[in-house]
C-alpha cells in the first residue's frame, strides 16, 4: 500500500495544485463564466474522489480492520465511485465545449446526440452489470467520441477567427488540448482491454506507465494554463488601466 501511495503521490499533488490554480484563476477574473467554474469544481471533485477511493486499498491491506463494513459487498472495489465521476465529468466537459462553439447548426445537432448519451450511460451501468465490476467502456468510448468531435470543431472555428492570433492566451485552448490528448492516449487501452481475456503483465505495465505519464501531463498542462492565462490577464489590466 505504501508503495502505491508513494508512486502516485505526484499525481495526487498535481490534482490538488490544478484545482487550486483553477480556483485562483476564477478569483483573478471578474467574469470567468459559469463553464469555467464547472471545470474548477470538477477538478476539486476529482481530487476528493481519488482520495476517497483509497478506502478500498486501506481496507484490503489492513485485512478489513478498517472499512470492514465493505467486506463481501459490492463496495469492496471502487469502480462504482469512478463510474459516477465519469458521467459527471462527461456532463461538465460537454457543457464547457458547447460554450466554446459558435456554429448554432452544429451545436444543435450535437446537443441532441450528447444528451442522448447521458441516459444511455446510466442504463448501461444499471443493466450491463458493470457498475460495481469494472469501468464502463461505453461511458469512456461515448465520452471520447463527443470530446474529439467538439474539440476538433472548436479548433476549426478558432482557425477561422482572430482568436488564432492569441490562442496561447486562451484557457479553453489549454483545456481542449489537455482533454484531447488524454483521451486519444488512453482510449486504445480501453478498447484493447475489452478483447484481452487473459492477464498480460506487459500490457498492464504499459497501460500503467501511459496513464501515469498522461496524468502528469494533463494536470501540469492545466496548472500551466491557469497560471499563464491569469498572469496575462493581470498584465493586460495593468497596460490598459
């Protein structure tokens, strides 16, 4: 257990710092928009979910001396917690990305598809038996499809506007690239694991390393974006004020 905590400490720390940097970004902006508040609130939620999910590790390695009430129950594993978080994540991100798009026609079509996925995700958790047993692959794949589609559309619209001249000062750019690269990196593992029936330590190690690297990148990228965009806004106020 100690080895796991030590090896994952950098990720826990970066998650906390990303949520903290996001909070400071919100405080430094007079009107950041509710979609940014949702992103920051989700970062805090994600951090607390990661900490809460450690109860399974504590229970197992103490032979259920602690959290003994979960022994021999569906809650002895933490899949249920992450499956709930992943649906919340989906809601937060699609709301955020829809708010970055300008094309009303495209948004209308994709909005129907996006919100139809929500009951489908919930029904999948209820009737597939995956809720307590594994991470929902349907939720992951549906989320990836929506994120990639909306983000690529956002990039296309950005290229057609003056925003491309100062994209590096735009927080949506950092959020979009972070989410896009994260899901493009992990989705192949999600798909492959579905068809791999026998344990494969090489696959497990590669997956673990990839997830670790992408977590480091993802939260570091968010931290950099929040700090950089906050400082640029502050400097702009000084120059124009």
